[in-house]
C-alpha cells in the first residue's frame, strides 16, 4: 500500500513539474520575457506549493517504506530463533529432570541412612543443599525463553500486517 502511495505521489510530483515547465516555456515563447517573469512570480505559486507538498509526501512515504522494509527483512530469521529457543528449553527440561531425580534420590538415601541420629547432628553434618538454586536458575532461563518465543510468535504475526501495509502482501 505504501509503495503504491509512494509511486502515485512521485508521479504527481513529476507531472506537476512537467506541467510547470511546459507552461513556463509556452508563456516565454508566446508572450515574451515580461509575461514569463510575471507568471513565475505570481501565477505559478499554486503549482510550486503543490509540487513541494507532493515531494514532501513522497519522501515521507519513502521513509515509511524503508522502516517497514527493515522490519520485514529481519523477519526471515524468526523461525530459526524460535527453534533455537525451543531446543534450549528441551535441554533445560532434560537437565532439570536429571537434577530433580538426583536430588530426590539423594534425599531418600539421606533420610533412610540417618534415621537413628538426632536433627541437630544432621544439620551439622550435611550443609544446606544448593542444587535448588541451580534448578531455580534453569527454570528462570526456561521461563525467559518461553517469553521470548511468545514475543517472536507475536512478531511473526505482526510481519504479515507490515507486509500488507507495504505491498499488499501476506
């Protein structure tokens, strides 16, 4: 759509410039130099203003086209980025599963082997397990990856809108 509007505004700018030049040369050849200078000074004001406005509009459309094009060109990597995050999440799921299973095995062995001792000696013998912070960090990365995947899927949806705005594409 913006490409079409850019082409139309550019065509209008060129047409107005050609009309202005033809009218100037016609006045100069038919009525003389004095009429030509009067025309340039007073009568051509509307054509000049309209030409300037259409050039500004054309430049504005060109800027919008460049901005939309850059967004569309970077969209080709969205699928590969989504698959990268999904692969990373699969690895994280696997490592979390392994860590949780190991933690559960360790915990069950600890409690079965040390039933006879009192709670205070257990606390002094076994410091607090820090594996839960590692698992928590992995869960945070997993959640961040899921959020990025959602953003990328939204971006992919928005790219189709941008394509339509730019060139009536899908």
